[in-house]
């Protein structure tokens, strides 16, 4: 990973401050990229601006959690049967509102809403040519205990055969290879927005004093091999044999291959993914006996993060198939997920492959 060079000055009052002029804002960066396309109408840039704006609003409320009434659950369960946190509902509303107002998106698919939400005709502005799928607040059960959470988003074009005035929810069911952009926001010790449009991965840190995302992590590349592995090993006994063997292998001592690897599991996918992206590692949410399709959702968790991982030089797989090539059947579809440093993902796949071959060879 290469970081933009920082130059620091002394404010004279004992605090150091960055010379903000040396950082590019998210908006400047988006516009610069837009200028590279001669036929660009600016619609996509405006869509990203709307997402950035919603992220700042969610960030503002999150930073005051504990002071305003956003702790705890709404008492409702979402379409997945999971308890909905107040902050889940708030983040869903903030993103929906920003996209509705901006007018560039005609259809939203959200983890917090059973059906895709059509937006067309609700704004005077915008061309309404994009579909946005999102997990408004991933890892939200961590909010009440002050642990980092995130937002994940995935952007598709509305295919020509669909009308933007009455968008069919099925228009959202596109494979991950069709994404035009994907990103996440991690509300951590600082707030960062990381995204790709298929031309590398760039990260922006929110400077709360000026309310702008500033380019802090240009052209992020993830190590091919890492030392971290992230999995809920509490479910170890319900993992398939190949995965148990891979986990045992990771924990063997072998200085030549830098083993044992280190466990890091926050239980907040965005945060676990972000750390592993920068440091090198693998995040796994596999199938278990109770959840044969795993827990994470293909359309707004695995696909966007898979796109980012690949763009940073990593990989994403369901253990057998490249995530981005999976054909979706439904908006809230789940998938097992192995994502991160390429060598680690490939090795996980080969352990899984080997034992499934062994199992099928058994008489
Ligand atoms: P959510 O989208 O409802 O927040 O659920 C996804 C979260 C991930 O952030 C996290 O990695 C995983 O669920 C943790 O699940 P578990 O507690 O089973 O390990
Ligand atoms: Mg989630």
C-alpha cells in the first residue's frame, strides 16, 4: 500500500494539524476521474457524492451513540429474522433518503428491507440509471459496546431492458462481475470510505473538522500472503472436515511459512475485512451445520467486498467458486465466504477441494 505523502505543520496552540491543502477531497478525486471519460454525464459522480453524504450523516449519529437514543434494538426483526438495532434502521433511512433526494438511483436493495425499493419519480433531479444494494450498518450488534461497524455498498447499472420509471426488482439480480462500483465505510477509530470502480482501490479518511473525506490511502494493494485469519472458531465442530484441517494447518508451527498464523476476529465484517486488506489475511464465514449457506449475504456483503478484494490484488471465493461469478437467485441470498490475500484464499479452497474429493471417493 502506498500512502499519499503527508506534511504536518504545527498549529502553534500545541496541536498538530495536517496541511489539508495537500490532501485531495473525495469530491475532487471523483471529478478528476470523471473527466477521464469523455462521454460522462456526471450522474455516477453525483451518486457517489450522495453515498458519501449519507455516510457522513450516519457517522455523525454513530459518534453520539450513548448520548442520543440509538442504542439497543427497535424490537423488530428484519427479513433475515435478525434483531434490528436502532442504528440499523437509522442508517437504512439515511442512505435511502440521500439516494432518493439525489435522484441517480432507481432501485435500492437493503439488508433492512424485505423487497427492493423503487425510487423513480421521487426526485426532480438525476437520471435514475443506477441500482444500489447495501448493508446500511454491518456488525450493528457491536454498537452498544463501542466496537467498529461499517456500511457496505454495491452499484449496478439498470440494464437497458428495464424501465427506470417502474424498475422491476429482478433488475437487481446481477452477478458481481457486473458491478460498476463497490465500497464500504468503516466507522472505526477514524471513519474511512474505501471504494473501487474497477480501476484500483482508494481509501479516504473523514476529517471531522471540515466534514470532508480526504484521500489518505491511494491505490491500496493487499499482500498476496498474510498472517491473519478471521473466523468464528466457536463453530469449529460444525465446520466441514476440510475447513477444520485448514484451520489446524494455520495453527501449526512452521517458521518457514510464517506459521502459526494469528487469529483476529472482531465480529464486524467490514472492520475485519479492512484490517486484513491493509495487513494481509483471510476472513472466513463458512457453511456450518446449522447454516449450510453461511451467514453473509451475496448481494450486499460478499460481492462488493469481493470486487474490492480483487481490485486490491486479493481474492474472494465461496470455497469452490469465484464470488463475483455466482448467479444470484434472490436479493437476500446467503453465501459461504473466504476473502482476502490470494494465496490464503487459494489454500483454503484446496483444503476444501481435497476433503470433498476424499469424501466422494469413500465407498
Ligand atoms: P449483520 O449484517 O446482521 O450485522 O451480520 C453480519 C455480521 C458480520 O459483520 C460479522 O462478521 C458476522 O455477522 C458475525 O457473525 P457471528 O457472530 O456468527 O460470528
Ligand atoms: Mg452485514
